[in-house]
C-alpha cells in the first residue's frame, strides 16, 4: 500500500485505500479450531497496525458469527468492533469521508467491481 510519511506519522493515501478495498473479497479468513485461537487472533489484530490483518479478523468474525453464533463470544465481538473502528478510521482519513460512511462506501465500491 502506498503510505506517505508526514512528520513521522504514516498516512494511507486514497489510492492505497481503494486498493485495500479492492482486495477485501480476496482476503482469506483464519481457520481457528477453537474459540481461544479466534480470540487470540482478534486481540492481535486489534493491536496491529496492518489493515489487511484487520480485514482478515473482521471477515473471520463475521463468518464465525453467521455459522455458529453460539460459539461467538461477547469478547470476540468487542475486539472485532475495535478492529472495525480502526479500519474505518484509517479508511475515512484516506478517503476523506466521515467514518460512519465508510461501510457503505466499501459495499458500493465492491459491488461496482463485481
């Protein structure tokens, strides 16, 4: 991803944000055998600075929740939301849109490239 450094702070460019969104359908999910493994991955993702790891964690959580909601814990949900906020904040800055519009932007963009 094209990241510009401004005063020692790395900033994602609009082009990098679009490229990242283009890759979302192709980002693989984790194959965690236990809820503990999933939770550990969610925690690591929330502490990461890598948007691809954030997407992987978010996609994995959504799939887990859809397939087996009983095994999806409140803690996993909390870390997933935290990770989703990190992603949305990063993309909002790069795309120069409000954070609350990021999810719709992603959906529309992915729909447009199908």
